[in-house]
């Protein structure tokens, strides 16, 4: 009964286990939900056991489905290892690199990805951007070669290597009264309203740690999960924000935003490239890692070109 099992069906079941949704798994596999359902049904009939069941609005894998999903991951991972071995024999001409990174990192890392793609035009590059919790979940599921984030995760066996500075600064609208001041004391921030990143984000943790260390409790107007949305809110005068200096990289003149000269800032953090400790990296993945490591020998543009507050 296993002779008729196809790799395509195994990939579909692995996707179903990841997403817990036939619609989302079908989207990932680039097939229609009906075609997805037919393939899974045919596999179940061939095995003689149901692979999933619907409980209310949620889809759950049966014990047989969980066993098939685990076997699918093993088979597909072994095929990936075979691709790596063959790629090493041919030399780095083709391959695939998959990277997941937190939203703030895209301001800095996207340029590096461009450099890599120009150097290796035949290597496929897959990129996922999300918040910290989403990236950690992808790391746990071993969906990518690397995760790029600030603070390395705890509770996972990983290799985490810092490769670039990530200075956090206080941003204000260009017409804010503090934009023209220097050496602003921390207590002065206590009279301001802040827009914060979502709970759990590294930026949010660093901001709250700074507030606690200086015994200030600024008002919080809103919590947002996107740096771009926070930038727009700051520019609209809704409050101040602590963000990576890299968010200004695409607008070196500052535009409607200004970096405030606050005592204790910038808070220097580091970008880390993270992968599971047991993961075997392909030649293409090692080439990307090498490019990141080369950045450590160069000054970060966000640090070297730090913009002084302007009136």
C-alpha cells in the first residue's frame, strides 16, 4: 500500500501538519483546495486509514496522519540532504537559501540579500518576514536555513552569531519641541506619550528595561506590530517611539522624523543569525552565512553615520 505514495502527497501532508488548515497548506503548495483535498483523500484511501478529522471549525490530524507527517518530514529532509551533497559535488552554481527575519531587520538585511543574489544569480532565495513569535515558530519547525533576530531564543539548541549593530533610538516628529534639544534627561521622557512595539518583541523589551532603569512611566498611546506603521504614527504626532536606527536607512534626511538626543541612547543591540544546532547547511546557505560574517569586519552604517538631532 506504500508503493503508490508519491512525494507530492508527502509534501501536502507535511504542509497540512504545519498549518493545520487545508486552505493555507494548499496555498503554500500552489494548488487549489479541492485538488489538495483529492490528493490527501487518495493517500488516505491507499493507506486504509483517515489522516485528518474536522472538529468544529478546526482540522486535526489523526494518529495515522501524525505518523505520515513525521515520515514525510524525514523523507523530504533526506532528499534535501541529497541535494546538498550533489550540489557540493557540482560546486555552488545552483541551490536554495531560506531566511526568516523579524520585521525591523529588513531595513538592513535586504541590502545584503541583494548583494548575495547578484553574486549567485542562479541560487533561489526565499524570504519570510514576521514578528518575533512568528520567526521563533518557524525556527522550531526547522522551516528555514536561518533566522535573523535580535535576542537569540532560549530553550532551543541553536547556533547564534552576531553580525551587525542594531542601535535603538528615540524618534519624534520633526516639529517636536525636543527635536532641537541635546542631552535630554531620561526623566523628560516621562512626560511624553509613546507608541510601543508588540509585547515580546526585542525592541519592546529593551524600551521597557530603559524605562524601569530610569524609574519613568511614560503614557502608552498604542501598541503596534509594524515599524512602518509606528513611523507613520510618530510622523502624525501621535507620540514618540523607540525603534532601530536602521528604520531611517531609506530616508537619510530624516523626512518627517527626527532622532532625539536622549541620555542613555542609542541602546546598542546586535543582529544575530541563528540556525538549529543540528542543522546541516547547504553550500548556498554557507555562502550566505559567509557574506553576513564579512559584515562584522565593516562598521555598521547605522552607527558610523549616526545622524545628530536637527532643529
